[in-house]
């Protein structure tokens, strides 16, 4: 069998976003693959036929899709000479191309003078458009060509940025001061683009039915509110009606269902803003709101893996039920919310589903099944085999499940990967991997970097400590408790693994993690010297600086710690790893990205500096042009370099005496 290396990822084909045509006859989806030469990802549209998947596009620029009412496909791309001319000038535009599921060349459909984030059919020739809108950008339409060209040049390479908003930047989006996600209606018949929301509203989500737009939005006048209201727009009357005032619930989604509105929201009464959203029914006629189903597992996908790319649908309303993805324990299944408010058991076999769609009696979903990478399935049958080569030709290691009970009676799930080519009687090093979140989770699906480590001769240990998702709010509650029982769970899990695998040398165990896992790695090296090496990724070192420099810091501390610097700065310093950095003797590599505005680079820089003052071996890799998603959707060549740096550091300190 071949060894899995970081570079094996170049050959992965990432399947996502299955969508049935309006007539239910066609199923389209997206397939993406890393492009090493251009250091990006190519994407194309595919159609599932009786003979198998059929490629519809071949230029590598189709990464999303929208069905028209005529059962053709729209996708954004920049293909024509005019597109390229506009792009070179720095114009704000999105061109859409149209292709028939019967095949043939894609043709230009229309170009909108804005950057479109989402496009959905509304009714007739009208489409709902979610647009990235800059409220402080000057109006370019009234300028003559020389003045417009000059202004576009200034906007593409500004001398300075002006901030009057909080947040002033956003991970993956850069500078967002003055920018809003704004909703418009576009009519293909006459080319009109009509605003639905005002310049100070930030739209979180929307749904379409006939001539009506349902959307969740929050006001943004200097400080972005976290409280969405729910609004209904009548396209014919061009009028907006407030269905739910902001602040009554923490609303994350709303969709049409029968003659009412299904709302995903939380009152925060038990666990604050960390509390799981549940199902409410909203009567659009009188605005009455009632709890419909108090489901303690939530809606969504997201079992951690660095072997997925792309998005798709996670909830869909049907006449008699609502289908949705939900994590339970360490799997992500499809479930149904019935008209009586009951939630079904899993409708899918044991797997981790990323997205789905349905039409008639056909259910399509993209899922990780067994040890393989996600593929398209229809009614439980695998329909694509883009990545079969991986299990056939490479030494993919099957996770071994373990479970233990912590001091408070909670069951903790964890796993181990044995080294490829494992031999009894040999002694091995190991790596403990900690997930982000903390309300995220690991599972049994393929995780590339952990397979790389196992193929490089390491045992790999990983678990879901308290604070993780999948087991309800009581288990996930670490509100005001970072570095306590979550830390204890990780240390106990390490002990359990060393007892279960006596061939692991306790003196040769490394630790790593990213985001919350990076915080915990920083915390660990300041509280124990049991690990021979550490790799702290996109981490948090100081909750006080984090609060005032990151895109979520202004609310995250209150949400996670019940404190902010105006209320209890001393407590935030007490739970900051930087305070304990003088205790550290563990050789530590820091991985950070220049454009990581979720955990900005001062977090990694400060911890690195503190260790260097101590004389502790430390190294920092700062990746140019990357953000918080480096390990999952960063540019391919950056991802390869990152994995090589981590492996080299672990080899230097964990294999020295093996």
C-alpha cells in the first residue's frame, strides 16, 4: 500500500451541494480539486445520469449552482473578454452563465453590477440576490470614465482604511467596515435590481416562496447587533413587514413551512448564547410565536475533517415535514421534524452527511461513509466513486473507538489511529489532536492530516471532551469554565490511551490543535510538561487582546466566559495561556496566518515571544495571504507546507530517541 503524505490531498476530488432541478428529473452537484500549478481549487458542475456522473463544465470555474424555473443551471464565472476587462479595472460585478442539463456550451446569462454571495429563484423571471454591499463606497455610476477608472484604482489599492464599524474586519472577508450583506431582487426580464433591505441591515439568511422573501437580519449602525429580527418582503407591493422584533430570540434561521414560519432560535435562558437553537412556529398573520420542538441536538453538519470543500443544503421544508441534518454523538444524520412536533430517528445509515436534497421519492446526500472521502449517495446507494483509489491503493487507517467516564459522570468518546505498518513489540511516538470550537467534534470520518501522521509512524489520539457538540447542552456547557474540566478530560483521555496502547512511549507524545484547540495547546504547555512537543495553531493566548482585535472578540468573551474587560479583566487574564507561558518547557511550533482575523496573529506572536524569553525552543510559521481556514480550505500549496512543518517539528522532538 502507498503511504499517505500531505501531497496526497492534491488528488482528492471534493463532492458538494447536490441539487435537484425544479421538475425533479435532474440532479446536479459540484466537484472541486486542488490545482497545484495555480495554487487554487478548480470546480466544475456534474450531473448524475443513469450511466453515472456526467461532467457539464470543464473550465474549473463553476463552484456553485442555481436551477432556473426552466430546469437549466446558472453559475457565476468570469469567462468572456468583457468579464476579464471588468476584472482588470477592479469593477464590482458578477457574471452568470447558463447551461442545459442536456449538455452543450454554457452561454452568458446576465451580469450584475455587484458581488453576489447567493442567488436563488424567487418567481417567474425574478431572483433573490444576497450581495456584498459597501455602504461607504462612492457612487460610481454617475462618474465619467476617467474619474471612474481613477476611483476604482484607489479602491483596489487604498492608501489607508477608515474604521467606524465593529467588527472592522472578518475572517475570510478582509476589511468589512461599512460593508453589509444586503438583499436585492433581480428581474431577468427588464434587468432591474431592486433593494429589499436598507444599507444598515446585515442579512443572515433568507428563504423564497412565490413573490415573497423571508429573511433574518440585524441592524448595523457602528456595532453589529447579534440579534436578528425576522422580516417578510412582498415583491409586488415592494413592502416589508416585521414578523419578529430583534432581541426576542437568538435567531439563526427561518423558513416557510405550510401557512407558518419555522424559526430556529434560542431564548438563552439556560446556557446563554451557547444554548442550542430549537424549533419555534411563527404565525405570519398575527406575529404569535410558540415553541414547537425542544430538540437538544441542534441543526447542522460539521464533524471535523480537513478533507471536504464546498457547501450545500442542511435543512429543507416539505409539505408534511422538515428534513434537517443533525449531529448526535459523533455522527451527522438526516432527521425529520413532523407536523406534530416530533423528531424522527435517523433516516440515513451511520455516516457523516455534509449536505442533501430531495425530490419525490429520491433523497440525495453527500456523505463520508466508512474510511473514505465524501461521495454522492441517492437513497442509500453510493453513486460517485471519485475517490475509490484512496482506499484501494493507500494505507488508510481505521479509527479505533474508546469511551470513558469522567469525574462528573459524563461519557467521553475518543479514537486512536495505529501507525501504518504497525508491528507488535515496537515502541511508537504519538500525537494528541484537539479540535476547535469548542462546540465542534471529531468522529470516525477521514481526516487527512491525522492519516498523514499515522502513515509517518505515529499513534494518533483524539477525543470529544466536554464542550464538544453532539451530546446536548449540558455536555457542551463550558460557559465560564475554559481550562477546567475540558483540560481534565484531555489529560484523562491521554492516560486512558497510554494504558490501552502500552507500546506508546509516554515520553514521546506530542500535542496539537487549532483555534480552541490552539488555546488548549497553549494552556496545556503552561500547566504540564508531559508532552515532548507541541504545535499551537491559529491559537488564543490572551483573552484581553483577543476581545479587542478579532472579528468576534467583542461578543465572544461574554458568550464563552461570562466576562469581558469592562466587567472582569482579571478573570480573563487568569484564564489566558500567556499568563502561564513562564512555566513552559515544551518545544512549541506556532502556526498562524496573516489574515486570520478570527484569532489574529498577535495571539501567536505573543505566545511565541513569551517562550523565546524563557529560552524554550520555539518557532513560528506565519502564512502569507491565508486566514483561519488554512488547514481546511487554504490554498493547496500553503496547506502542504503547513502539514510538512508540523510533521517536521514532531519528528524532531518525538522521534529523537525512538
